[in-house]
C-alpha cells in the first residue's frame, strides 16, 4: 500500500511539474514574441499523454484511487489557489500603484503556481518522512 502512495506522489509531482513547464513556456513565448517554447512544451505534454494512454500498465496505474486523489490535491495547489491569489494580488497591485507598473497576470499566476507546487512537494516529503519514522519505530 505504501508503494502505491509513493507512486501516486511521484506521478502527481511530475504531472504538476509538466503543467508548470507549460505555463512558464507560455510566459516565455509572450516575452520573446516566439511560439517555439510553447510548441516544444506542448509536444512534450502530448508525448507524455500519448505514452500514458497507450502503455497499458501505466493506464491501469493512473486509474487507481490514490493517484486520482493525489492528482486532485496537486491541481488544487497549482491551479485553483494560484488563480484566485493571482487575481487578488493583481487587483491589489493595480489599486495601490495604478496601472503604471503592473506585472502581467500570467506572470503572477506562474509565480503562485510554482509556489503552490513547491508547497505540495514539500508537504508530500514531510508526510513521507513522518510515515517512515512511524514505521521504523513499530
């Protein structure tokens, strides 16, 4: 059972990192005025989705309850909360400084999503350490 949770944590962490890479590639594409970073990341995401769909053991592994639960937790950390916080901070910065100095909304979202992903990974690491300490004392 612990191996399933460990696999679920690793898969959810990697998936979060892939989606963060896509979000950052969009910001880089907007900044440079070129679509190559976003296209390259989309090809990587597409290849990973195709592999996980076509590879039968991976498809069965991704259907398990623990993986779906961990992926939901990951999505909350890198999508739901960062969207709300980025919108809130963007409104606060605009109200405080005006629109003279206003960072792009996507940059704020990327920063919040990266912080959320790091929080998610650190939480999983701390849970893993606590669980290993509890099992070693038994």
